[in-house]
C-alpha cells in the first residue's frame, strides 16, 4: 500500500501522466478530453478531471484514477503502476515501499544479465555472434560501446549462468530471458545476438535479440514490464545524447544494426524506435535536446509504410521532421558500408519535409481518389488545429487543388475554416511555443486580416489599430473555448 498523501500527489499530476498515452488530450474548461486508448474512438470521449486525478470514457465506460489507468494499459500490478507513475513525474518512491524493491530488483537483474551476455559474446561460445558482427562490418569497439551480448544454444546454459551469478530467475522471467515450464526453468533468446535497451541514463531496461542461426523469428524483444515499455525507449539513446544537441538534429533509423553502423561511421546522433513505428512518448524524450529530426528508413515498401505510420506523432510533436529517401533495397547500414559516411552525409542534405513526401508517396502508389481519401483520413487523426490545417494546405499544393478545397471536403466548411483559422491565430498570440514552432513559416490562412496579423506576429513587427482589434477578437475566442482568461503579448501591445 501507499499512503494517501503520496497517492494524492500522483493524482494531482494526472494530465502530465496521461498525456504520454493520450497525446490528443486538450483542455476544455476545467476538464481535459481526448481519444480513448482502450477502444476505437472516433470522437474524443476520454475525459480527465485534473482536480481529483480521475478519468472516464463515455464510449467504453472505463474509468478510474491514473494508477488504475496504468494498471489497465500495461496489464501490470498496482505496485508496478505506482512505480511507473512516479517515474513519469520524477517522484522518488518512499524507500520502504515494496514497489521500490521490485523496480530495483528488475534493474539489478537487467544490469547483471547484460554483463553475463556480454561476457558470453567474447567467450568461445560467442563465436557465432562475433562472426555475425564481422559479416555486418561492426567493429569490436562498437560492440563494446553498445554492450552487445550473445546467448549460446544449450538450453540449460543460461539458467545455470544466472544461478551461478545469483541472478533472480523470476525477475529474469519478466525480462524475457527465461521461462517456467512446469517445475523447471528454461533459457530463452538462445542462439541470438543481444542488444541491451537502455534509458537515457544508461540503465539497462530490456533486450532486443537477433537470431544468427536462422531459427525462429528474426527479432524478439523483452516483454513489457515495470522496467521496460518499448513505446517509451529509443535504442542507442545514451550513446547518441552527447551528439544530438551538438548537431541540433536526431537521425531516426529502423534497426539496431543501422544505429551501430552509423555511429561507427561518425554519425553519432542516431537512434531507433523500439516499437513498430515512432511514438509520441519517444519523441517527447527528444524535444529537450533538439527541435529537428530526420527519418532515414529503409528504401523498401516496409520503410515507406513505417514513414506513413510516423506522420501523425511527428506532425503533432512540434519537431521539424524531414525524410531522406534511400535508394530501393538499401538500408542505412548497407548504404554507409557501400558508399561511405560522406555519401550519406551528402544524402542527408536532400532531406525533405515529411508531409509533402508522404503525400507524394501516396500519389505514386494510389490513384488520385485513393490519395485524397488517405489524406483526409490522416487529417482526421490530427488533434491540433495548426497541424490539421497545415497538412490539408500542403496536400492542396502537392495535388494542385484549389485553396481551401480539401478543408471543405474534410467537412470543415467555410464557417468552420474561419473558426479554425481563428483558433490557430489565437494559439499563435497566446502560446509562445506555437510562435516558436511557426516562426519563418507562411500560414495557410484565407482570411486577409488574420493572415496579416499572423505575419506581423511571426516577423516580430509592431501592430495596432484594426489589427489590434482583430487580435482582441481571436483572443476572446480562445478565452471562450478554454473557460479562463488568457493574455496575449504582441511586439507592441498587451491584449487581455
């Protein structure tokens, strides 16, 4: 159990905790609402009350507090949910709590197990793993830097190895390293090269494993646990963190070996997602250290599909997102091995903004009608007015459609478009982060007065007279939607 005060402190941070799982959460008066993660939610039916830390979905009738939310979404125990909630908001758990010992035991097990796997890679039994690395051009120094390991084939070796080092087998089970079969333990991940997955501080949280024998699935990962959530982790992040702020840029690739090859070639600001696509939680980790990311996915159908899946979280992340198209049947690893780091660096200068790239990709693989439908579906997934309007405007340009036509077709209508443009301008006036995101970019506003106002704000020019009246009107619109007073600072006036 945890005391009431500590639980209340966690509940008071409900919005901060839940936004990682419900990126569409938006404030409406005293409550926040968004799309429910527990069912297919066409309209925002998930409501959060920040005053008491409770949530409720009007669509699937699921409700509770932030801790029961985490229990449900991670299928974990109450103690594990407390640990995860405390981690998200940066709280220290009371030392006497059992959740602390559970998290600590898993962390200690992950660290010790990673050390054992690394020892095996450089032993006689690790020869298949070393041969695979040599075939991929991965040097020993790189393997050591990333703590790579190997699990030999004998099914009893891993269990005996863990026991010899006094590593807790039930904890190892949660990491996907062993499994219980009746009365005995059996080792998993055999005949595989092991990639430790670490958080930004370098703490091992789980493992990715690649077969080098051709037996079983090519890749397997640790299952989700209180220590390991693949949606919240990047492979290679601790190794990339020193370089990303220096470059003011992060490269996102698909695979573990892509990370190793690019790091080895001197492109050290590179990470790979742990999920099948980039997630909002992963992008949240990059925002403090960069405002620019580039997707460098494989030049095949799977790479193009991964780019399509990444559009929504990237557009909504407020990061400047670009894409590099690799030649067909090339991946970053093979490209840098064949052509060298200089050629890849030159290719990166040709990166294009993600939205027009995706629309052009859709157009190459679909007819015009199918592309229009796909663009509309994409726009409907975007929760912020700025993102939705920008995507629809970009699609109009790429598809050579009349200005405003897709907005109309998306069901916004002329009145709705004017209201949407007012919201965009209101956010521009009241939220500094939106100004920073849009500075230097033309806004697709059809209303001349709003367009002029936006230009003045984004260029830091003084305004007054009629523009000041327009500014007051759009701020009033924001007040009405949010149910509280906001103030707006212009280069020359304060409104509100």
